[in-house]
């Protein structure tokens, strides 16, 4: 019987343990978590979501306060088109976050950054260019392009000195999206170094509609595999979404995947950025406590716990401090939804917005509890403590469990197996 450790992914001249911990914004996949994966010979991700905010928390910088101060005059204004990011400050924050992470890297593994196109930041092209090039300047090993089709993203950094050295990957949920990406980028003569195929059971935003349940990861992976073979393209495939045990991973590796991307199992590790109380919510969750909804202003469905404080919250849009989801004209679907409610209740008391959420603020405060479908199985991966809480896990423990387990067994923190 095979285990993940029987496989290796050869990339960048290295033979890696084929386990990639997926990017989880905002700072849920922390530098600390990514460093464990790299130390153990796999791949970790940090996220480029709201990096100035993350930098303030991590390094006591003042990027958010500075921006807030500059745009204070606009707080009561419904029009947010004035609220822009200072590109130099954005580059500085990104270089700091990436650079410090890379300095701390040990072991043979790699560290990538997850870069979401939907963070349009009231200037989609230039803010994306700055984030990508600053991450490359900061020494990142690879960039995973996510949350968007990224038809023009690679071209933005094609003249960067590290363009052919940094590994680039794209997350897709359909063959159609991949074919479009390859066609649009053909003239750059630079194929992606890997393709993450994310199925409908993943956490975060989904690349499906509300009919996500009709899709299945294995079918999409097989379809993309066949397409690449027909086209004579040898690009490593990395399935993601619902790979909960080492045995789940082996099934994909045996079918030809180069590695797997996993995330949910790491949300309840000590190194994950979620606050301890929120980790307990993830442990406690039952299947009926999860939902996929449309409250993200990005327009993509998102899976989360139904008791997330973000759902139904009616806080004032906080774009002067954050503003990561403002489109190129300074609009965000939450602003419209919020103003509609204010118009209905001009006293501003007890405002609740149910159809959209202020995702920047709620992700920043860990109040939007996005998660993968198998979050309800997390309680089976640990022991309960005498006070009734669940014991947090070490990321190394979870990584090793993926690497060595067989027969769908899950190793508990005391070293015993549960199958
Ligand atoms: C809490 C959480 C946050 C996530 N945030 C992001 C994100 O910011 N960007 C992204 O591309 N994927 C995000 N994902 C998706 C993961 O990177 C990964 O592809 C997927 O969740 C793997 O499936 P699994 O969670 O069932 O293992 C997130 C997943 C979780 C659980």
C-alpha cells in the first residue's frame, strides 16, 4: 500500500514531498505555517491579501493608520473613488512580508505566495503589478495566481529579472478557464510551472456557481489531464479541495498528479493565524453548520461556517483603512448593499446587511470563518481535553500524517491512529 512519501515532485531542481499547503488569506496561512511546510520538504504558501494590514500586525508598521489618516475626510462619503493605495507603500509592505519569511526559511522545501486577482484595490492593473514584482524582489520561490482568470497577470511582470526563475502557477476550476489562460499567455513563451485544479469542496472563494455540488474534482482533473496530453503539454497538476487523508492524496498521485494542495486540516494547527477561539469553532462544526453563500462582494460563492459574525453584519464600509475590493472605479458591492439599508433606516441603528459583507474588515478581524467542506471532520483529527475543548495540533503533525498515513487513517496527537 502506497503512501504520499513514496512520491516526490521534482521542481526547481529539488525533489519535494508532494504536499502543498494552500494560501489562506488574510494571514490564516501565516509565514509560520508556510515555514513548517518548507522545513519538512514540502511547499507552504503565504498570502498577498491585505499585506499592509498583515505587516502592521506582524512588524508593527503603520501602513493602515497612514492610509486611514490620509483619507479620513472621505469616511462619510459614499463615493470611494478617491481612496487609492500608495504603490510605493504597497511594495514596501509586500517586500517586508515576503522578505522576512524567506529569510527564515529552512530545509529543502519552497515558499510560494497566493495572489488573488479579485483584490482590485481601486487600481487593478498597477496594484497587481506592484504586488507581483515586490514578491519577486522579496525572494519568493513561486507565485500561485488565484481568484480570477489572470489573463493579463504574467504580462505585467514579463520584464522582471526573475520572471523565468520564479515558479508561476494558476488555480483553475475548469478546463475552460485553463484553456483561456494558456491562449492569452501564449505569446509570452512561458508556460505555468504548475496548475492547481481546485474542486468544489475547497475553502475560500469557489470557482463555480451556486451549482458547485454538481461538480467533482476527480472528473475535472481527468479532463484537464487529457487535454494537456492532447496538446503535448507537460505541466504538473495539483488537485485541491477535499483531500483529507494521506490516502486521498495517494489516489491523485497514483493517477499522475505531481502533488496535492491541502488547507482545511491546517486551520486547526497552532501555526495557523486564526485565533484559538475560532479554531474551536472549526473543530465543533457539524456538516449542517456549513454553507456556501454569495455574501462576498467579489461575486464568487464562498464556503463558511453559518455562525460567522460576518454574516448579517451591517458595519460601515471601511475602505479608507482597507479598500482591497474596490474595483477600478472605486465601487464595491458591499457599499451598495450597506447604503441601501441606510436609506431604509436613516437613523443608522441596528443595520444588518444580509446579501453582502464587508469582507476586508471581517477577514482582517477573523470574523468570516471560511473553510473547506470537510471542516466537519476536523474533530476526528484530535482529542478532546478535560475542559471540553479540542486539542490544537502542530502543523508538523498534520503534515507528517498526510505524508505517512495509509488506509485513510488519521494520526491523533497522542500518536494513535483513527481510521
Ligand atoms: C480558511 C481558508 C482560507 C482560504 N483562503 C484562500 C485564499 O485566500 N486564496 C485562495 O486561492 N485559496 C484559498 N483557500 C483555498 C485553499 O488554498 C485550498 O486550495 C483548498 O482549501 C484546499 O482544499 P481543503 O481545504 O479541502 O484541503 C482557502 C481555504 C481555507 C480553508
